């Protein structure tokens, strides 16, 4: 019991668990994790603040993520749960209170924050009396992207989506940009796109969010830049349902161009046949524009056919669809045909012949010519496979032999694979890769 007239002893304030977790993660990253990377990457040991050095360089941050993936064993003693038991899965909570995936997301956001400040030349949280900086944007590093002119891409976004208005008083350019993107950053592969992200106006991130940061290739970012805000608005008027609009924006905003061209009736027809797929797969199919449009336009293709092919439609070109229907395959044979082709050609060659055809044209004239030759070759090779399968099947039938489409296709693919691989390697432009 407290003595009369004596004030009670102050009760110690319990620390917020979230704040404690963040503090512990920061301690680990700046201490044991940084020391481990200094051992694995000796040049880092020369820096007094390894964590700060890495977070200020997208190239170093990207490299550290790759080292972590290839040498996860070197961090095994740090990847433990509250009972000090090893944690193998990236989505399981560690002793520090976060999972590997969550810590990666934190690092990506910190790296983006630092890169934005360096690019815009001001602080995320400026002093109250500071005026927005007008420093020229920092030029992106050369040679980091095979296909894209980063400055040109930024101009394309500004032309098609509009530029940002001047930042309000008390808000810096980097602060406005970072606020628009931070909730859309979660994955380590996004680090390599930092130089592109800072070229995109903040209001575009406010509207599209993860619709931009889920574009995981240079080609997809280029396709997104080529869309206009009006294209997305038109697609929204076709969809009408706000929940479905948001689902499209969150999963693959490139589908908006397809939705636009399909119109209400065409979209309802295709979407109805894809409704059994998970949201990402469904919108990836619709983003594969030429193939999705062919599904609607080709009167041979029914909703039941679309269902039968649905697992492949996000990675088939329209000429592959022609091949399937030119051979008059029934629905049971369709997936078998594609599986047989993939097994006998191998995944890489299968995608070269059957996969979506690149529509983004490189800036370099020689690369443009090479891309056209490559595209023509893949299309003619696919037609050649179909012709050869038909001929082999006809010859076997005339001679009294019994062999189905799958056996004929397997034979043709195996016999042609070496020559096709050699030609693809010779013709593939830099933007595609051999």
C-alpha cells in the first residue's frame, strides 16, 4: 500500500510489439546480416556502414538478394523461429517477428526510398519551411536494360497518362512519389526497375498501384506505357462492376486493352469460360491480347474449347490456336497436343514457337530487323510442324499403320528439335534472348 501523500510509482510503459519487431529487424540487418554479406562479398568490408551502402545502390541490393538466394545456407543460423528451430519457408515468421518475404519487402521499400531521394534531389520528409527542389532528375544507369530507353519510357507514360502537377507546399517531389508507390512494393525483382519507376508520374501510381509494380518484365512495362489512361477508362466502362475493375487493375492491367476491343458481349463470352481460373491466371489470359481476341473472333472456337485450353491460354500465341483447330483436335486431344509438344521440344523451344509473340519493337534498327526475322521464323516453323504432322498421319493411315496425333507430333518434334534450336539461337534478338 502506498504511503499517504506519496505519489504512486510510475508504471513502465510496455513497448508496442510492432515497433519492437521493426527495431529488432533493423538491428539484425545492420549487424549480423551486414557482417555476413561483408564475408560473402569482400569489397563490402571496406565500407564502414555496409547496410547503408547496399540500401543506397539498387545494383548492390539486387546482387545481395541474389546472393541470399544462392547462399541461403550461409544465413541458416539467422533464419530461426522463436524456439530457435530452422525456418525453410519464406512465408513463415522468424524469431524477429517477420517472415523472409516481409523483410525482403521492407528492404525493397527502403531501397526505393533512398533511390527516390537521390533521383529527385530532395528529402522524403523535408523541413517545414523547405521549398520543393527543382534539381534535374538523375540519369538512369546505362546498359541496365536490354530493350528499354528508360527516359523515353518515362516520356511515353507522361504523354499517355499526363504529368504530375507541382507538389503542394510542404511536400517534396520524392515524398509525393514514394507515398504513391510504397504500398505497391513487395518483391526483390522490383529493385531492378527502380530507374523506370521514378520516371512514372506519381498520380499514375496512385491510380494503378500494383498494376504497375506487378509488371515483371521490360516488355510488360513498355506495353503498359503504350496504353493510355483513356484505354483503361474505356475498359472500366465495359466491365462496369467496380470489384471486377479493381481485380483487373490488381492482377494485370494490360488486359484493359483486350477488354476494350472485346466489348461487353465479347468480354462476357470469354470471361464466362475463364471464370473457373484464379484471378491472376484469368487476367493473364485476357492480357495475352492477340490470343484472347482470336478466341472471340474465330467461330470454330466454343466456350467449351476455351475451358479445355484455359490452363495454356496465357502462354499461347494465336498461331498455336490455329494449329490446334487446323488439326481438328477434339477437346480431349487439345491439352494432350500441347503437353506432347512441350515434352518433346523442351520448355524453352516450346515457348519460342507456341508462346506469345513479342509486340514491343526495340529502338535499335538492327535489333528491329532481327526481331522480325525471328518472329517470321517461329510462325513458319509452327505451320511447318502442323503440315508435317498431317502428312505423317496421312502416310501412316494409307500404309495401314495405327498412330494418333500425339505420336505423330512427338515424332516430328523430336526429329526437328536440333535444327529448330540451332536456328532459334542464331536468330533470337537481344530483347528475346537465345
